[in-house]
C-alpha cells in the first residue's frame, strides 16, 4: 500500500484566462486527463482543465500549448 498523497503526485494547471481551447493539450495527453470546460473565459473561449487524476507530469501538454503561460506542469 502506498503512502503517497495527492500533494506527492504530478499534476498540471491551466490558466483559464490564457487558454483558447485549441485542444492540442488534450490531443497529446497520454493519460487523457485534460478536458474542455463548458464555461467560457473572459475572451469567450472554452478553456481546458485538468480532470484531477492520473497525471504523470510528462509535460507533453505544456510543450504542445501555443499560448505561453497557459499550462504549468507541477512535479512534486
């Protein structure tokens, strides 16, 4: 049994105001842990969001994203 907590696991964060909803991060994610929000941001885009489980911290979403600062990969 593992003693790892959610704090110990990799994750990713999307800056909803910078995301334009292009879905490139969704296309490259090997774990399919990114989805498109139903809500609109202030620029009227549907931003991506992390579904909250199973991110490996690989960074593919970060490198695929054309918007500087829109995605941040968090590694413990």
